[in-house]
C-alpha cells in the first residue's frame, strides 16, 4: 500500500506533484486562521421522534433553587507548620479547617464554608476581607507513666523509668492558615442555562456544589473517591479473595440537564483491603495455609504505606517497612533513666522489651519480622499488636476470579437498585447541610420522570438471503446458514493440555460447521505438546510446539511442492482461561508467522460452545454470520461512500514503569457494508488518552505518512471499488467531557492532515461521536419496575445536556443486574445527519457484532477497537516478560501482512 513516496503511489493523488505542493502551500496560508480556531462541541439541532414511546424514571433527583441571585466566593487555602514549611499529611487539612470553623466563627462573619481537602475553599457570600490569616493549635493527648519518661526512640533506643501511674501529656502542633480571595461564581448561571444562555461558569458552580457533597460525606468519616462515598459498614463488604474486599458505596453528583439542575445518585463500587490483624491479612493476601508460609519479601512490598492501629494505645500510624530480623532477634539500645546508672545502655530485643518491660503476652510475634512505623528513624512493634485500619483502597489489578466475584456482588435488579437509592436519598439528609441551606438548594425525594422511545430492531440478512427479525435484542441461527460462510481447509490443531483428546474437538468442529454452512475438512495434523517442555517458560513452550508442527508438516510440503509449510488456520487448546501461553502464542502467530488462529480454554466442549466459537472463526477468516438489511438503502451510508471509524486506547496494567498505552482504530471496508472491519494499532506514551499516531509524517520526508488514518483510508479505497469516502463517521471511546476539545482540536486535526496529504482536493465531511460507558445514569420502567428497559430504548430529553448534543441508548437486553445505557455525545456533524437517522444508525451498529447473535451495549466499531487494543497490549506484555526485563517496554511490532487486514481481534 505505498511506493517510494506517498505522493507518487497514493491512489488518492490526482494532480502533478509540483502543482500539489504549490496548492498545499496556498491552502496552508489561506486557511491558517481556520486551523488555529479552536473547535467546540456543537449544540443540539433537534430531537428524535421515531419509536414507540415509553414512560421511564431515572436516578436523577430534581434540584430546586430558592435564591439564584447570590455568588459563591472562592478562596485559596495555604497551610504552614510553625517553622513556615508547608504542612504535610493526608487529612490534616480537614482537621485544621474544622478547627477554624469551630473557633473563628466571628472572623468568618458567621458563614459556613465548603473545603475540598486541599487548596480551595468556597463560601456563599464574601468574607470581611480578601485575605485572612489564622493560627490553629491542634492538641494530641498521650498516656505516660508517672515518673516514666520512656519513649521508643527513632533509632531504636528507648528511655525507661520505673513509675507505674499514668498521666496525660498534651502534645501540640501549631499551624498558620492563610486564606486569599480568588474569584466569585454567580449562581444565576444555573437559571440562565435553562433559558438557553450557556456559560462555562456553570461547570464552576457545579464543582462547588460537588465539593459540598464531599464535605458532607467527610463529616461521616467516609472513604471519598472523587464523587463516590464509602461507609465502614460490614453489609457493604464482599470478600473477593486474597485479602481484598469489594466495597459498595454511593455516587452523588450534580448535573446540568434540560430539566434544570439534578442530583445524580447511583451505587458505586471500589476495592479495599481486608481490615483487622496484619497477619490475617497476609495469610489471605498470599493465599497460604498459615503464617509459617508467608513470603516476607512480598509482604514488605504489600504492607508499605498501609495505615494500622497499634494495640493497646490505639495509636494510628503508617507502615514504613519491616524489620531486618525477626522480633526475637531485632535489637535496639535500651537507655535507663532511673535513680542510678543514668547513662547505662544495654542491647535488648524488641520481643524482650514488650514481654519483660511492658509485661505484654506475645503469642506468635517472636518468629516474625516487626512492623516499622518510623520515618527517619526506625520504630518497631510486634506484628500481632498491629491491625489494618478499614477503608484502605486497593488499587492494583484484580485477578479474573476477583473481577468476576466483584461484578457478581455488585449486581442489582432494577427494583432493588431503585429501593436502595431511595433509601440512600433519605439517610444522607442533604437538607441538614448548612452550605446547601445557605444557597437555597433543596433536593427532591423522588426519581425524575422522563419519556423514552423504543426503536424497532433492524432486520438482518443471513444465508440464502433469508431475513431475520431479532426479538428482545437477539436472534437464533439454528437451522440457518451464515450470510457469508468461509471454508476451513488447511488447518491444524495444537494442544497444550494434558490428559485431553484433541480429536473430539475436531469432531465437534466439523459437525457445527456443517450445520452453519461452513465447509470444514479434516485437520492436516494434530500436535500435542511434548511433556518435557511443560515446565518451560511460555515463550519457549510456544516455540517448541510450533517446531513440532513444522516437523510434522515437512513431508506434506515435499509431496505438494508448496512453498508455505504452515497451515492457514490453527486451533490452539490452552490449559486454562488465564494461561500465560496466550500472549506469546498470539505474538508468534499474528506478528511473526501471519496465521489466523483461535484459542480454546473452556473445559465445557459441546455443540453450543462450538457454534459460538465458529462465529468468531468465520469472522477471522473474512466471513459474516449476518448483515443489516438496510446496508444498500441506508439513508446515511448508501447515498455517498461512507467510512466508519471506531477509536479507543487501552492502558496496560502490568505494574511496569512507563508501560505504553495501545491506541486502536478500526474502520469499515467493502462499502456499503457496515459489518466488515479491519484494525490498525500503535503503542504510544504511557497513560496518554489522546491518540498520537493518527497522522505520522516521517522526519525528513513530509510527503510520507505512516499514521493509522492513511493506512485505513487506503484499505477502504482498495476494498470499495476504488472510491474515496465522501463521508467519515467517527466513534470515539474512553474520553471524558473535559477532553472533548482535545478530540476536536488534536485528534481531528491529525485526521484532517492525513486526508490533506493523501489528496488536497479531497474534502470529505465528518461526524464525530463520543461514546461514554462510565457514567451513573440509569433508567427504570415506571410501571414494570422489576424489569429492565427494553432493547432499543433511547432518551434525548429532560436529563440530557441543556446545550450540547447528546442522547442515551440502550440497544441490548440486560439479563443480569440493571441495564447501563451508553451516553453518546455528538461533537461535530458536517454531514447533517438528522437526530432520528443518527439514533437509528447507532442502534443498527449494535447488531453487527460478529462474535455473537445478539445486540451489544455499544456500537460495534468501538467494541472492535477495544478488542484490538487489548489483544495488542497482551502481545506487548508477553514480549516484555519473556525478556525478563523491568525496562521500558519496546514499541509494538507490526502485524504480519497475512493477518493485518483480517478481523484478528474477534
């Protein structure tokens, strides 16, 4: 797909190279100001009307405003220690500001405030002065023996007296707090928003109100994660294994809608560490039988920075490490301060000190390392005196069993969720929050009623031109042929399983294929892994089994006089679902050899399983199980050549520093088909959400572009009868509302540059749509509250954005839990697609997913982009770990030319 230069060989290029360069220069100077103009999301052009109306309610509670004439005043907060250094310590800010609220009411003019826990404070109305300076003294009480000045010294030394009685000793810390005026936000922007006068300050006002919600939760000692709040209540916890609990909480945030301001409430979920004795946590975390089996090198990494409570003083502190030796051998200097031998120092173990001097009974700490809480100097405590505090977040990647348990624990049927949210609305008592009272905010106690529409399912075409009408978001292929069945002729089976007969797989494979119209010939060979390699590293196991395969096929190659030794397709039997062979196997077959393949890990092998499996295999080989009946008369796609892009970014979670993110773009091909796609994947900067390689001009050769968009446009051109797309529809996943402008001004700019370099006379029209899965809006049927909303439900009124163009779509049937709609935001529509046409297009694109026979929750191009990025990330991860290196991961290698145009991601 390219020659010596992009200009000379590109089929999009029509003029002479010299003329093109001159024109490019003129275009650049003429449209420079247009390129510099910042693009913003479009406003709503209208509403959809198609579909059967349905009465719904949603988990948005209407907010009433008694006073919209006032202002929120914003003040910066700086907290210093007595010596002038900035104060450090998580949570110290809220403690200090609570003290200011308590003792400086007069200086604050009797006003309450909302503090964000860091550097911002908000008030309803202004303070008497633009800058205020406060001194705050925090008292800390500790118990000391009367005449006993013992303290466990940071270096391990301890001062010891002989007294017995205890007295209170007050330790104080002095802080200086400086508050400075930053600005003010008019509350009237909320009511202006409803009158069509949109202002960016609306977001500032909503941020202030969200800070009020966080402060309200902080007063109840909740764990706060953005706008989600978690209480220390046993009924909220589910043990998901390895010392980790799933924790249910409440998401609560204000939203601007067409119906005014609302409070969106939903159940939220996070993971926390199992509270309680540290040793119990380590046994669970490492999944060992007892404490004697604990790996202390792992324990040292896991425990660092966790918060503990120390018995019997109930002192709370943070773990900084473990002792080098066990408790019975870890020594420190004990310095006596009695009447005699004031300066005498003796070596004593931590165990002896607590048993003999503190008269404490230690059952099992003697043979384990001590907990260290010292920052600059060590401070050791026996491990059995230490317990993990509750509500400490666990942020590492969960294993597959943990993820499944977490999902299962969070599922709530619609009526159950509605009951929970109604109860949460009552128990949170937002009416008692003084800041909300000050600005006249009151929150309704009932769900908001909305009107939805249910779109009719699109008709599908299967084999022999037979028409199928999906019911409840799914359809059945029993007794039907596939729309485009492929043949499986040159194929092989390789098995990494032990004690398993691979020939039964071949039998099921052939029978299922016959039923679906797929011609499956017997495999050319079946290879079982040599037992001697089963303990070898995954990459070695893959190399060896492919060597076995090559050796078996050499006689066949000699007989047929074919140059190609390996088969066109391989069925690979893995030992289990999370097998570490998967990554190296995919890397070898997709990157180096260029062989389409399918992995099987299920232990349940029956006809139903293989029917589903064949759908994936058929798609990988270029076939389709069904296609949309409207492809040739679609009002959006069939009139002019149209390409559809799906874009996503996958962030690896390997634990390696600076592990690259994977950007993926899939595109439709064979226009007017809406079912055939191919993918282009690239690695990019770690955790970068904005895609970097859509347009990638080569250094020193500005006419050569190695970006993803060029690659996919050329593929569309070659598979669609040598036509260039007049319309480009882009679906983008994974970006937040704050990144919409970056999509329009960075990613879209790259796409325009890629198009311009292909042909400066070619000016396609674009439509850009963002799909958001991570939101908290849910819909419930007003009458049949125990049932989920029906497939095809769309909502574009009342709780949608008051200014921008968005809608909610739930095309799929949710069989477990409560259906989660996708929130679509239309940022740009140069094509001019009507609201009804766009919603029907989105709905239809949920029915072309080739891995199953049911509508999926999101448009298929985005799901494919996610799958392609995820598969590429697994390949890159396997390459890093097979090289046993902790260095920065290499760049993602290119897919082999034999598979790069296939749907390898299915």
